[in-house]
């Protein structure tokens, strides 16, 4: 019965299962993703492709600026990227070190991605959600805003490093701008910056500090919209459309497609993992070219 429903609703599922049947890591990935694949298609879309789910509430074809197809991986790709984020004996995912300046940052050659955002935007929670397949990794989630005063480096096997940057805004470290600016400007292996914006309140004055930095240094960056579980569908859609308009009209280096996420429901987390796997050169999704 379940198999019949999946066969009709999710054409790619069986191809995915076949592909996942090969090799040990693929088997682990299959286990981690199996529950997601068992969901009815509407719930699966909401969890894995939250932007597509939102688009259903618009007049068809009325918003070509929604950029749904810029990054549009298959379920198989998404399952594979979960493998990159799954801790195993051969794929050690761990906290590496903290640094107060670029001079103190670990000297690494592998690709790197960094996460920046206002204090309280949900950065620690998001990183924790991304690392949920490596539960032993400790990401500090604080109730007090501005707790992250250093750059925290995490190693994801041989694949890439992820940097948790200090939150800016209220009680941000005084030398925040200097520390972050130097890192963004000079870090040679930095592949992409993930700039977090709270989807409940949209782009705030403080967010513009980071946006302007990325634009000024001509960095490729991506806007991630956090806490999407907190708003009604109508409010979320309004915010997404406003932010999309901002990205389309006011930015040069921002990736056109937005990444809405929730660290509570895990909506959008799998897609973001898959995007990171592509950006860092560890997965090649058909039709997507890393620029
Ligand atoms: P940071 O300062 O940017 O690291 O933010 P935190 O991750 O510490 O989150 C700040 C607050 O927002 C905490 O109370 C979190 O529980 C809450 N939060 C973070 N992400 C989400 C989310 O996706 N949904 C909801 N409802 N709350 C969230």
C-alpha cells in the first residue's frame, strides 16, 4: 500500500532506493532519509522543498522571479548529500577550533563555507540542525543573544569546513567588523557565505551590515530565511516575496534562490545540505553549475 502510494506520488523514489542500495555509506544514507521518503508527497514537499510548497499558494506562473529551478536537485541527490553530513568512522564530523582573528584560523586547504547573521537569528540552531546526522558535534545554542564571540570551525570529514561566525548586532564583539571583514576578504578557501535573515521580521538594519560587506567584497553569498515555522503561511509568503524582490533588485552577488529553513521542523534543511555539498564540490546536481 505504502509502496503503491510512493510509486505514484514520487516517481524518483525507486530509482533513489536502487541507487542507495550500493555501498555502506549509501546504506546509511538510505536509513537516514527513509522516513522522509515515506511521507505523503505534500508533506514531503513541505519538508524538503519549502519554497515550492509556498509557491503553490500563488497564481501559477505569476512569479517567475521565485527562482525555483536555479537549484532543483532530485531526491536521490538530496539523499546522497545527507551522506556527506552523516558521521561515520571514515567521515569524522567534529568541532576543530575557535579563532578570534583570521591569523588564528586553522590553515586548511579544503573548501569552506561560513554562516553569518544577527544575534538571535537562529544560526546556532540551524548549524545544529545541519549536523543532526552527527549528534556528537557540539554546537552551542545560547539563550543569550551575542554569545558567539569567536569564529568556530567545524570539519566535515574530508569534504569541507563550516565556520560559525560571531553574531552581530546587540552586544556583538567590538572588533566584529574587523574580524569578519578580514575573514571574508582574505580567506582563500571560502566558497560561499550563508547570510541568515529571520523570516518573521525580514531584512533588518543590522542585516544590511553583512549584505553590504558581501556586496563590497564581491563575495558569492546565499540568503537563508530562518524560523519559517513561526509565521502563518500568508505572512511567510509576504516576507519571502519582499526578500526575493530585494535580492533581485538590490544585490549583485546574492544567489537568486532563497533558502527558507526551520531548525524546529527541519523544513529546508535537506535542501540546504544538498546545496552545500554542491557548492563545496562534493556532489554534482544535474543542471546546476557552481559559479
Ligand atoms: P543565534 O544567536 O543566531 O545562534 O540564535 P539561536 O540558534 O541561539 O536561536 C535564537 C532563538 O531562536 C532560540 O530561542 C531558538 O530556540 C530560536 N530558534 C532558532 N531557530 C528556530 C526555528 O527554526 N524555529 C523556531 N520556532 N525557533 C527557532
